[in-house]
C-alpha cells in the first residue's frame, strides 16, 4: 500500500508541475479538463487513482498527449519537445508551417 501511495503522490506532483508550467490554477485546469476542482486537488495530492477517462480529460486540459504525460512522468522531467509536438499537432497545416518558419528564423545560425 505504501508503494501505491508513493506512486500516486509522485504522479500528482508531476501533474502539478505540468499545471504550474502552464501557469494554470487548479480551478483553471479543472475547467479546461471538464473535471471538478476537487478531482484536480485529489490527483495532485495522490489521494486517488484516476481512471482512463479522467486521464483523458486531464491530458486535454494540459494540452498534452497521454504518451507525453506518462513519458514525462517516467523520466521525472517534462519532455518539452514532446509537449511542443503535442501543441503543434492541434494546429492547422498552415499554422505549423508558420511556426516552423518562426523557429528557424529565431535560431538560424545558432
């Protein structure tokens, strides 16, 4: 039981880091995820194990894929490249091309 609780707290801390990196309050994440504020608090405290449906809602609110959510958790750090890919995957083709041009222009010669 102690291992399970430790795992839940570790996962909750990971969710909190992702939320904070997006400058979201628990309330804002709850609204974006279509979850209750209490559910977000309990996840972040490691007080319960979210279902697949809840995880799906959470990833939508954080704008990451399920793969990125768990990949970042497994590596104990956020994979910013994977998060950027998740963000770009939600854009139109024209917007992706525009973002690429901006990035290339910003880092050309570095």
